[in-house]
């Protein structure tokens, strides 16, 4: 399952909110990835997310596979769009 969103949160420019994003992803059993341009990172990896460049206004694709994929995508979307 996939969903494209536009990053709205300015918080993703700081380390603590990025750690919260990773913690949110870790609550789910599904494999969750964030894809932007030619980069694909594990949403449960702080180093991967820091290297992605989630600047506000950029489009990112959230992809999840597993038993709770819908809930995972909804939670990550909510975090990035607030």
C-alpha cells in the first residue's frame, strides 16, 4: 500500500521530531519505507530519515506492507502533514 503526501511539518527539520517519527513507525509490525526522488529509506531508521531531506513542501511516498499497513500509513501521514 502506498500514499503520496506533501510534507507540511517544519518539525522534520529537527532531530527530536525525527526521532518521534521513527518511534511512531516502530509501533507497527509492517515494513514502512519513505521514498523521495531516488531515495528509499526504512521509516524505522533515524539515520535513513535524517539523510532523506524531508523539507516542507516536498512530496514523499509512504509505503507499507504488512498486517497493519493502513494504520501505519495513516499515522506517518498525520505526523508529516501536521
